[in-house]
């Protein structure tokens, strides 16, 4: 069996993406110094990931196509939706019911889907 240990998203502008994830989505930096990346912790470090400067040339390439990170939340998803809308976060539709629970999908500046899940 294999387990995903860590995820890293390549972004075009590290400063813009860092501001988006911290100020608008509410993620916390993990405090790991790296000039080429920003590592986040979420829900007391249970799910960490990073955004990073490009590893290769991204000119003319679309980022985020087909990629989605899912984060379980404890709060009511409608409260999260209201908070994200107040911060001008682009949402891909309303809260939806799935077999896993309710989801809300936000789009980051590079087109990555960030899905929040409130389990049943």
C-alpha cells in the first residue's frame, strides 16, 4: 500500500499564492524557511502541503488542470462558504452533497481546485 505523504503545487507567483492561502483560505505557514516554497500546516499539522516556485519552465502552460486537493473541515461548510465569499475567493459553484459529505470548491490564483469536505 502507498500513502500520500505530502503534496506540492507549482505556482507562478509565490507571494500572490502565499497571500491567497494564508489571508483568504486561512492556512497557516509551518515555519519551515525556504525561499523557493511556502509549506503550510492545516488542522494542527494533520494535512500539510506546499506551494513552490516552478521546477521547470511554465510559460504558456496551464496549471491546476485536473488537480484538486481535499481538506476535511470541522466547521459548518456554509459558514466557510460565507467567509470565503466575503474575502472574494472564487468558488466553483455552491455547496454540493456528495457520497462523502458536503463539499465546497475554491479556485486558487493558478487554477488549482481546493476542495473542502464536511463529512456526514
